[in-house]
C-alpha cells in the first residue's frame, strides 16, 4: 500500500508588503487571490484559519450572519490579532458580539455617528486642523523636520473622539500611549494586557465622573438614559467608551499619515485635487481603498457549515477576511494598483468592512480625512518627506498599517 503524502502545511498569513512597495498589500495576497482565493493559512500560535482574498467572497462572508464576530466562539481565530477593540472580558464591545446583543447596543449610539451629526461637527474638525497646522508652521523646521504623525495625524482623531466621549484633552497623550500598546503585534501579551487594564481603569474613572456630573457627550447620555433605565450596566458604558476610543483613534490617524504621504509623492494627483477641490470626497474613498489599513482582519468564526466558492467552511472553523486583497481585486477595480481619484466605483471598497458590523464611525473618519487633505494641500503645497521614503518606518509590525513616524518639511 502506498502511504498517503501528508497534507502540505498551510502557508503563513502574509503580513509584510512587498520590498520597496510600502503602499501595496502584504506580499503573497495577490497570488492567493488568483490561485487560491479561499486558502488555509497558519497563525503565529500554530493554529490555522481560512483566508478570503477575493472581493466577492469577502462580501459574502461579512454579509452572512452564520459567520460570528463573537471572539469566545469555538474556532474564532484570535492568534496574532491585536487590532480594533479588546477581545475579551466585560469591555469586549459590540464589535465582538452577534445579534441580538450587537443590534441592541449598536442602535444606542447609531444616531451619534450619522452623517447629519458629523456634518455639524465639520467646522470644529476644521478648527482643530487649522490650529494643529498653525502649530506646525511655527516650528523651526531647519532644526528638526516636523513629524506629521505626532503633529497632526494622531491628535486630530484623538481630539475628535475625545470631544464626542467627553474625554478631557489633557488625557489624550495617555490614550495614544495605551492604545498604541494594545495594537502592537510585537509587544508580549502580558504587556498588552497591562495596557488594556490601565485603559479600563481610566475609563471607569471617566464614567464615574460623568455619572456624578453629566455633560453633553455620548457617555453622559448613555448614563442618564439607558443606564438609568436599567438597559445598560456600568460595565457596558465603559465598554462603549473603550470601543469608540480604540476603533476611532489609531485607524483614522494611520489613514491620515498614509494619505498625506501618497499625495506628497504623487504630484499630479495633488495638483488635480488642488485645482478641483470637489474631487476630494472621491479621493478619500480611493485612498481608503488603496491603503486598506486593516491588515489582517476582520475575522469571524463559522457557526454552521457554509459553502463559499466551492469550499466547505465547517462550523467551528475560523475565517480571516483580507480587506487589502479584496480592495485590489481587479474583477471589481480595474487597474487596482493605481491610485485613481476619479475612479467611478472607489466607494464600493470594503475598507470599512461590510454587513452588520460595517464601521459605525465611517462618516466621522471620512469627514476628518476630507478636512485634513483639503487643508494640507492648500496650506502646505510644498510639503514633502524630510528624507528618503525607504527610511520612513512603516508599521509592518502592527495590525493597523501606516507610518510610525512621518518626518516632513516644506
Ligand atoms: C479610516 C478609519 C477607519 C477604518 C479604516 C475603520 C475600519 C473599520 C472596519 C473594517 C470595521 C468592521 C469590523 C468588523 O467587521 O469586524 C469597523 C467597525 C467599527 N468602527 Fe471603524 N474604522 C475607522 C474609523 C472609525 C471611527 C472614527 C470610529 C468611531 C469613533 C469607528 C468605530 C467603529 C465601530 C464602533 C465599529 C464596530 C461596528 C459594529 O460592530 O457594528 N471606526 N471599522
């Protein structure tokens, strides 16, 4: 009898961009999308999960409620997952829940993130951006190039979400530090757990302060309405705060940094946007598609056997949806590797996910990006990287892609 050959071990989940192409998706995803669009990949802890790389399959999975977002479900691929919100404990947040809990909790804050609400915030976002740009202008660039990440990309979303939650401005450095640690792929799990605890201690204190003295923010409203009526526990309110803060902060910051850098390097597109600012909205959609900063997610666990693209995903198996690969699928986006701000269907990208968990803060993220890009193009037409681009430290070590630092001059 001929012995059967052992099944080949699944390839590792790709995480690094191809050498010299910092804006491209992790190397290997392109090949998988063509040759094996639904493949098995191994994770850092030795387990494996399905990896979906085609646009159609990604939408099919994210739109199918037989795939669960509940991280406590058997088979949920937790390994190497450091992005987004806490994955365990009381502060899991509704991003990690399924209906009906997800539906009930998400509904409580939907109105705060609706386009109309966000549009009312736009003048404040512009004011914050203008002030941060004023401060940049006043620095002595001859001595030190300005780090756009610290000067603008991180503070704007931090201030925007702090305003919505009623977080005091003075605490924002502490947040950036703690959320940065939570999202690090390289930090040992114990240190991430410590950062998570510290953040929760802080947020508990903030919720207690709002309970004693409610303000005009989301947390105060959740306390005076849903908590007062017994629809939420105090832990639930803390979980809201943790989720909104983490989900809204580092994501937008990294999109700002990458968008600014790609426009600094693409003079033709920058000139086009300066000449016709009405193109900026479409440009933001294209930048979201092109950069696809969520590198190794979203993730799900199958709760039933489901057939996708001829493959049977069994109940209890994990699935990773490769947003960067889906957004470069040429079946949906012709010439996908080209940044084309006039592309007619950029807005069909899945950078904000798809289905019931589609990003709650997308209108806010869009508004911030539109304001920042418009302002930078207008106020700093000569802005450029202060050194060679291959010396920019890209976040290949993080679940949310971007630049650790972006030294610029003008
Ligand atoms: C460019 C910036 C952003 C990107 C690329 C992004 C991306 C995403 C993605 C891909 C998901 C889906 C996760 C899943 O399906 O499991 C998501 C969900 C979510 N995002 Fe964002 N996000 C951004 C900004 C924001 C902002 C500014 C906020 C709010 C302050 C926010 C709040 C949320 C929340 C609460 C969820 C969970 C929604 C749910 O489970 O129903 N995000 N985001």
